[in-house]
C-alpha cells in the first residue's frame, strides 16, 4: 500500500506514517523488515508486545477469541492454550522481536498501551520499546485494550499528533 501511494498516486516524496492496532501492530512493525516497504514513522496502539506466547495466552484468557463450547472447558482449554502458544509464533515464520538495526534504528516508533490492558500490558510494550533507540512509549491512563481513544479522545489525539509532528516535521 505504501509503495502504491508513493509510486502510483504521486506521493513519492510524502512523509508517511503507518498506524497499527492490537495484533496488526505486529505486522505493521514486521513490514519494516521487508525491502521496498518504506515509511517514515510507526504508531502502535495496544501492541505489539515483547513476547508472543504470553500475549496469545492473555488473548484467550480475556475470551477475545471465540471457542466452541467443547474446547472452552478443561482439559480441552489447556490443550488449546498450549497449542496456540507453541504453534502460533512458529506459524508466523518470523523472528520476534525484530532487529534493532537498519530501519529500526532510524524510524520513529510510538507505542501506546492502556494502563489496564489485560491482553498486551504496558510492561510487555515497554520491554519491546526499550530495544529501539527511536521508540517512545505512552501509557493511556485508565484505558483497557484498544480503548485509549474512547477513554480520553483529547489526550489520545494530543499524544499521537505531537509524536507525528516531531517524527514527520
């Protein structure tokens, strides 16, 4: 999409930020590992986290993933959880977290997390962000997973717009 905007739509010199939410933060960040995928800043809301298996476990615990009744009780639930945590990261066929060199050493990154996020807690987001020299973190007071904008629209907008002003000029 970014190369299409730059090459086909006349935005070749535009400064572009990519925005990810929750699990899409993983793919937005991972996109930087691909040649030819160039953008100038990354904003992540409610993710990504440092370690994938604990996040997958928390996702199941929060009942954010619909499961058939036969799998939602024990002992099935424990088997589903262990399988997802073991095979989920392997199915991605990607090394996580991404490297700290190359584009990751240059591109400004903003990681926002909700203070009460039960799926991707601020501690996991902070642990990831600490790896990157250009990373900033912001904990959204009182917010749960993906509810920072809803809980404080003005504060949320201020954090994002201030970051984009600094990152993109």
